[in-house]
C-alpha cells in the first residue's frame, strides 16, 4: 500500500519535473501540529525527518523524546512567536519560519547572541494584505529584510507566506518569489495540503503539509 508520505512525495516530484526542477530540491515539512507522537512515529520510521509545529510549548513537550530516538530531526516553527518565548524557541526549533515584525526580530537577534545559537529564519510576508494574518506587508518587505540581515545580523534564508484562502494562490506565490529574488533570497516556503503542487510549480523550495500526511485535525 502506498503511504500518504509516498503519495505527497511523488506529487512533489511530479510538479517539480513539470517545472523543470528535481523533486529532491524541494523540502517537505511535515506539519505535525496537534498530532500525538503515535501519529508522528510512522513518518519517522519511514525515514522522514523534517517537521513543522506551530506552538513552542507543544513542540517542547512532544519532540525531546522523539529526537532522542531518531537522529537528524529538523523542527520548523511555522506559527506565531511571542517575544517572551524566543529563548525557548531557539532551543526547541532548528528553523523559524515566522519572523514577522521588528520587535520579534530585535528579540531574536539579541537572544541568539546571548545563547550563541544561530537559527536560520524565514520572513513571513502577509502576501494577501489580510488583517487576520501575520506577516510583513509586501511593500514593507524590502526594508524589513534589510533591517533583519544588515542591522540585526539575522540569518535570513528566505520568505514564507500563506495566501488568502478561496483564491487562486499562483499569483501570490509569484509575488513572493519576486520579493525574494530582488532581495537575493534563495528559499521560498509556500504551499500547504491544498496547494503544494501549485506552490512547487511556482518555485517553492519548501512546502508545509499537514492534513495530506496526517489526516484532518480536530
Ligand atoms: C497548519 C499549517 C500548515 C499545514 O496545513 P495543512 O492544510 O494541514 O497542510 C502549513 N502552514 C502553516 C503556517 C500552518 O499553520
């Protein structure tokens, strides 16, 4: 029987090839938020190592044991980060995908130096200008990227977005790619269960997939 992981991996492969790329160039972040360790272990047993969680506390509870049983786990924070949780977050996570405001950037810069930890980050862009979503407005992206990299010396590796639901995501993915390109950023985290193939065809280097791997969240 084909596992969900194999299906998603195969779909990524197909979309990559359609857009003249290799499937291996795209990172699959398996979004395990709200899922118990029993649901995560099968993916680890199949060899998957890159996971996404949206809450610092939840990840801090679930992952230390899993990490001690499986080598090479990489954990991405994909949910909002409060400044007062930064110190814990940089110990729990390997990558922060939700750098979304100056106050957080300053806290991350200062605390990373204090802890001597360099945690690669993505800047989250509010690509659809939605009030309910976090992220830097597209017009302010260039200035914020410069603040993070130049003034605060943060290891920014790329951009992340969640496009508005119920619309064709492709134009939003294209816009994110344009912002990244003009700022010399190589990585694009975009695409979820409903649109990861579109995202790959639009240039995603990383997709964040939960439901298609773990089933619905309740
Ligand atoms: C929950 C979540 C995902 C995964 O969503 P699915 O639709 O279940 O694939 C991806 N990215 C972010 C930021 C999320 O919060």
